[in-house]
C-alpha cells in the first residue's frame, strides 16, 4: 500500500514536471483531426486556430509538424506578402504538404513539401487578412505595428506549443515579406527565449529605389521596351552615367516611365512570371462588375512605391463610389483556394471563428489602408549580420517582374559583406539528372541566390529546386 502511494506521488510529480517543461502541451482544441479533400489523412499532426495579439486582434495560424522528427526539427515561420495577402496561399499552392487542385475541392500531397524537414507555421497577418480578424473590425495598420503583432503572435505560439520553444527558429517569407521578415527578426533577435537561427526572403521588397531602378533595366534587357523608348529613358532619366527611374521629377522622364509602367503592368504580361501565360487572359485595367470595382492589375501592390502611390490615389477615389473593392492579383487564379477555404466543412475543420470574413487571397481593405514605414530594410539586415551568428538567404526567381532579381542582388551587394564564395552556378537533381538551379554568391553570413526560370512564387514554379535550396539553407549545407 505504501509503495503504491509512493508510486502515485512519483507519477503526480512527473506529470507536474512535464507540464512545467512543456510535455505534450499542444492545444488539443486546435488539432485538425479531419481535413476535407484528402483521400487519406496525414501521418503528421497539424493544428489550426488563433493567436491573440494586441488590441483585440486575432491572427489565424496553421501549424504542420515535420514529417521527419518534429521534436528536433526547426520551426519555420512563413509569411506571404502584399501587404494584405494570405500565407495560406503559400501553404496550398507553394510548399505546404497539401496542394489545392483545380476543382477547388481536392487536395493532393506535395512531394516537395517543406514540412518534410521542418515544422511549418503559416501565419495570416496582419488582422483582416484571410481568416485573421480584429474585434473592432478596424484594419488600419503599418509596418511597425505589424512587426510587433507578428512578434507577439510568435510568443503566443510558443506559449501554446512550449515543447517547440527550444527548437531552432527560422523566419521566412516572400514579396512584401521582404519588409515583414527583417523587421520581425530585429525584434526576435533581442529575445533570448526565441532560438533564432536565420531568415530567408524570396523575391522580396528590400528597397523600393533599387527595385524601381532595376525593373527598367530588367524590362529592356528582356525585350519589352524597344530601342526608341530605351533611348528616351537614357536621354531624359540619366546623367553622368547614373539613371534615376525612382523619383525623377523631369517631365519627359516621367512620360517615358509611364510608358514602361503601361508595358509592364497593363499590357497583359504576367508580372509574376514573364514567361508564363496569364490565367484568364488579358483583361482591361479596371472594370465594374455587379457593383464591385474589380482591380485586375494592381496585384499584391508589389509595384514600385512611386507607381503604387499613384494607383492607390486613383483606387481610393474610385472605391468611395462603389459598394466594395476586391483585390485580384493579376494573372493569378485563386478560385480553387477561394472555393476550398470558404467551404463550411473546411472552416469547421480548421476551427475558423464565425467573426472571420470570407477568405480571399488578398485583402483590398488592408492593402489600401496600409502604412508603409520602411523604404528599405538595410538597417535591419546590417543589424542581423553584425551579430555574426544568423544565416541569411535572399533568393529570387529570375523571371519575376514584381520584385526582380537584379534589385535584390544590388541590395545584397550594397551591404558590403565579405565575399566567401564568388558567384557560380548551383545544382540540384530532378528526373533528368543534375541540373543548374540558378546562380549563387555567398558572403560571410548572407547568400544571394537565383532560381533559373522561376517567377515570383519560386516553390510553385520550381518545386524540386526550391526544396533543395530550402534544405541546404535549413541544414547549413553549401548551396
């Protein structure tokens, strides 16, 4: 009897200690036990719910444990851009374990899912994006507030999942994630309780000025502008060998830049992948459908700061006289994801709050009201690199026009880090054998890498190459 009492006491103490240390502490209420659309449910655990942050804001997350070894594999945060676009697009169309099919009902397993080697956390941020919402239904925000709320969401995540708090942590994202990720990292690196190891940004907005200036060169050297327009640009926008395509006030230069803008954004080209077709075909710039102003070529507002400001002014004035504004990224078919995520059975399976709006790939309200604080993130990168312990990767699909590779390469070069490995091809294996994946230049703690033939969404266009790149980044292997 005494032995039994002692044993019971030991078990109680073990349970108490395990709860203190985390134990199996994942929130059972958030576990997804059945996901519609799959022929067979996954062997790994996954969770969907809300992380509450400041001022009554609730950010939706979907966390998928690693298919390898969840207890020791890193936790990788993923943020899509916009600002105003959902990270579930990254999950369902880029590198998540389930890829949405054209019927908007069926999911297929992704052989190149990033959760093959990592615990993946997809966060819909800021509030107003996807299934994330605010109690007061007000969705005005800015870069500074978003970085704080993303930080608070991370803290809340590890409160809910303390068993992962000691795992290595990586912050990753694409496009406007070029602002989100380094500004978040600046906060995370100051918190010793978070085991930050590095960041990776794909086709990121790193500098508006460099993105604007490089895009004109990119367009000309890809055969879009023609010799006469190029001559005009050189004559009116350049002097002493330096060109300013960013904030040039010279009227004839502005006229030429307007021509460039029309070709790149309004002629029907796929701005996310120059060599891909445009789903839905070439459309008019603006059209009104059933009382809605439908924006066909604003996209995720990845366009230049100068040009996006002009567009936002037009859109605000037009939107005020229409019932609603819907933001459709150009040449992007988000209908399957829209149908799937708004299926009531899926919403129940993912524990979506009744306060959440209908899911759309990008929120026009968030985008149009968003305050852009940072015109470049050089300070944040230099702060990370000065710590001499974080691994940083900037990668670009080389046929993207939204955030082109040349601008990001200029940005990385402008950080003036010590070169470790000169620019060279990198390789990966596919069904045809060893292939050139693109080019990479490595500095002491940062690498710039291109993915050959890929557009803005690298894992969608080149899944095998993207998985190889991601694996080498996470496992600190040479590229």
